[in-house]
């Protein structure tokens, strides 16, 4: 084997499935924690497990398995979400009536674009505007339609501290509001990174060394500006969602990760084997369509908003 991998999970609905995945990966790779990955980033045969967002299913279904198997992992969270017990914007959107909310969003933000946007998916549109606007849209839509906010669905502060104290789970930052950083002003992008790190450090009582970009596609979700900020403040590794294996030489601020959310061992082996080609092989997949849509929306954005 001439590569190492970083795997990315989000929600874990079955601890049985998660256990099987880890046992399977453990036959091929040596599991390492974030510091070991950082120190041996040019080595091969390593596997680092990561989780984004901090959905409560991490604590309920994934952590017990990690603990049982004594496999280290990094969990990337927003300290603001945890402190205020508010859901991420995309979690709120998931619960809304898609068609109706789509119409609402188009009506409210079409002025930002040079051409009609009704043919684009609501996620593509939202991922093309600043997060402050996204949060306002959700809040106004919910209050105009008398929709109750969904119950909190992520880990609590007590759970975060328990995970940190376990010695098995490294806590990393995932910004405060989960913006698409590239859509934000210099000031907001810097604040989202620096404030979230500071706030997390205060919550767990030690330095934060690792960061995961929200949404995480290089060039589409973050750029040189964010890498420069992370470098300046001494973050050791920043993780993207670019689906690739790690062959020795690597940019420490664009560590690729292979996303796993379902499937049997055969499916997962293939997803890892064809990591880079995976999205091309499945060119009609949701993600790919979204990428194309977002590039078109970006070219339609009117400046000076
Ligand atoms: Zn995320």
C-alpha cells in the first residue's frame, strides 16, 4: 500500500454498521489519532477517522464503538451550536417544506443574481450566499409560517467535555455558523475561524490544533484566504472534503477525506479504491449536480451587495 486515508463520517444511524466498517478498515490500515497523523503525514497504511458537525448520533452510536475498539477519532464541531443548542442551518432547512421554502428563497434573494434562479436547487442557492442571509431567511420563513424550530439534534456541552476527557476523541473546529467561507467577507471569514477556535478552547480548556472546512470543497467552499488564516494561527492540519487518498506529499491545510455514510465492505473498499474518480464515475450524483449549479450561480452573482 502506498497511501494513507482520512475517512469522514457525519451521522451514524447504526452502531452495528459502524462497528463492521471499523473492523473491516482495521484489517488493512493502522488507526492513528490526529497528532500521529500530523507527525506521520508522509507515511503509508494509516487511517484517521473524522466526524463533522457533532450530531448527537456520534455520542449515542459512534463513540461507544470507538471506545470499545479503542480507535481514536477527531470530531469537528461548532462551539456556538453547542453553547446555544441551536441546529445548523442545513439541519433546519432539511425539515422545511422543500418546494415552498424554495419559492420563498427565490423570491427573497433573486435580486442578488443577474438571471432567474428558480431552476436551481435550494441548497445550491443557499450555498451561494452569506450565512447571515441564510439564517435570516430561515428565521423569517419559520416565523411567517408559524413553524416551530426543530428540537436540538447535536451533542451537548457536557457530552463534548466527556468526549474531550476520554483521551480518544480530538476536538476540532468547524466554524461557528457553518458558512461557505468563500462567500463571506474577509472579516467574517476570519471571525468564523478565529472565534470558533477561541470559544472551543475556552470550552475544553486546551489548544485547538485541527480544523475542518464547512462543506469542504477546495476552491468552491474555501480558498487561499482561509488557508493563510489557519496557517497564521498555528492550526496543524485543516481537512477538506476532497475525496482522495494521501500519497506522501500533501498540503497540510487541504487534507483530503473520503466520505463514508453507508454501504457494505465491498462498497466501501471501492469508494476508497476509486476515491478520486468516484464523483466522476457517478456524474449524475447529487453532489456533482450541485457543484455545477453553484459554479453557474457564482457567475450570475451581482457584486456590491
Ligand atoms: Zn459540516
